[in-house]
């Protein structure tokens, strides 16, 4: 962990206006328009990014297609692509603190978390897929002796990737690294509220030797740039992390264009289930607080519904409130802050509406929920716990994407399963119990892409992350992510 003076030396470093990265060149938007970047730390504008339009997307896709067809990357030997991707990982590591501080200024994540989850994770992701790509084999089919059936795995071509503002470098790497490792070209659209670190990543990729046009970064409004990528007839695959409403539109855009494959990692209302035989209630309280309050609750897998067996309900809520009240919310570039800023004023306003509505609908506010530190000009909210939440309340059903926890009591395992699955989502979950049989039953019964047992979070690149039901399809992380960015081709050879 770096010391505070090193962080402070970077916190006010001027950030020049940012351009688009297309065909290996930095260029302004064709319209000449731009967007101000407002830091959630203090509400000040720290720089401006280019506001791209459809003409810019067309140029980026054309560059990506030209690079793919040219073969400098797509036909490069996997072992050679590996070397470039390792250099990208090294470039991220060399600038880790600079990237982390820049990202915090952009979206407000607390610096201790940002260092690990952003450059730390991104570098590890590029290394993982660099090392994996020359170990992925095709197949020989079990055909008759007179036939040779070969199953090739090829790059799909041009990938469109649209990533959110909460962890842009980490999630961007989850999509970029496997797509690039497989030999594709990519058009990347960062969130307009958090584009800065991904623009820096483009520079690192170029310095590492990634050929021109293989990676293109186009910033701007999602309603324009995102739609242009999603409806483009020359984009073969679209990978997206974000809201359900946008995910639905992307599926429609695919149907209206070239039926491109669309992979969605969407919202969650993840249940964190605590049985009376949980191994350590202090650990439960700390892990449950971390599961919902880290990054101000702006985590797709956040454990936003705490289901507690009634016999230990009061004790768990009391311990959890003590943990929440002890968390320091403040300047995200201060190492002493446990929780940083909410990413934007609009996001904070939405969080505050959810908190008011929870009380209006009958939930009991145990602690928190109010805006704080308003005098800084930044966007900060105290972690909130609401007890007595019932399934018909908004806080039990809708994703807040903020530091608001809904506590729901249950009596037995059957009710716990029913409540856990009483959601349209199915991204993550957790079960706390010392009963091994119950743990396995719950893993099978809870409808979610990830079921943690006696922990929450922490899974690494060796396992996939993906949702069930309206939390999306396809998977980030692990070797399974390569499936999104490759196509199977059969060679049927008569001998």
C-alpha cells in the first residue's frame, strides 16, 4: 500500500482534455463536442472528454475491421500475442498508483479498494488470458474411420464492449483481455461518467505493441455511442455490463441490425442468507457490511438483501449496525476512509429517494441513509440499514446500487430459499452455516450465478462470473469467457 504523500502528489495533477482513440491515433470527435468530467470527491470539473457521434463509431468499427482482416493481430501466433499482452499487464502495473488515483478522481471509489480492484485486477486479468490463450486446443471428433472431423475455435472478428462507471478498469479488462487474446479487434465504449482510466489503458496497449486498430476507444453518451455500436452491421459480438433497461435495448438493437451475439451482465438483488448456526456472527457482520457498503454499494454483486434466521435476527442486526456506524465515509483519496463518494449527484439523489421510500413503506431505519459532507461539494452518503423489510417493499425488489441494506427475517430453510429466489435477478448470493449438507442444498436451491458459502466476494479469475434470469447471460472471468469471443468451425474431411 502506498503512503499518503504519494497519493496526495497525484490528487490535483492536471488532466488534459481527452480525445478518442481510433486506428492508433488520438483524435477529437468529428463534431468537435465534448463532455465535462465532474469529480464526485468535490463536485469540480477536472477535465473534458470527447463526445463522439455515429460518424466516430463508424470510423472506429472500420479501423477494427481493417485490423482484423489485415491479420497483424488476428493471425499472429498465440504465443506472440501472449508477449504483447504480458507487456500490457506490466504497463498497467508500472502505472498502478497513477491509474488508481485517476480512477478515484473520476468515480469516487475508496483508494484502498481501487488499487486492488482496478489496476491490480486489470493487470492480473491480462496476465491470465495471456497465459491461457496458447493452451486452448481445438478438437477431433469421434467420427468413422473414413472421415476426419476437426473443430476449430476462431476469433469472431469485431467485438463491441460497453462498460460501466463503477469499476471501469477491472470490468473493461474482463472484456478486453479475453477478446484480444482470442485475436479479435475491439471497439470499447466506456461510461461517460468514468472514461479516464480506459483511455489511459489504450495508451498502454499501444506502447506495448498492440497493432493499430486492434483497440479503439470511443467516449460519449450511451444513447448515441452505445446505440451506434449495438446497431452497427459490422460488429460481430457485443459485451455489456450495466443496467437491465439498457441491456434490453441492446438485445433489440441486435435484432434490428445483424443479429450480433449479445452478452449481458446486468443487475442484481443478491441475497446474503445467515442461518442460526453461522460460524461466527462477528465475521458475518463484517463481511455483510463489506458486501453492501464497499464502493458506496456500487457493486453489481452487492449483498443488498440480508436474510437472517429469526432466532439470531436481533443480534445480527445489532452487530451489523455497530460495524456500519464505525465505517468512516470521506475523501476517497484518504487512506483512512473506509468508504468513498457516490459516483455522481444523480446517483446520490436516487439513493436518497430509495431511503425515503423505504421508511414510507414501513421499513425501520436502523442507521444511516442521509447525505453527509455536503459542504465539500462532493457526493457522500452514510451507510444505511433498514430492518423489517418485507418482500412487497421497493427496497426488497429493486436494485439501488447504493449503500442501502434491506434486512429480512426468516424462520426455516424452506422460507429462506423462497425469499432468496423471490426476485427477477440471479447474479450473486451467500449462505452462512456450519451444516455441510445445508450448504450444499442451498447451493443447489438458490438461483444465482454465484453462491458464496461462509464468505461474501473474493472469487478470483479461475471461476466464471455471470447471472441467471434477468441478471444476464454469458460469463466474465475464467476460461469460459473465451467462449464469448470465439466461434466454432467444423472441418468435415472425407479421407
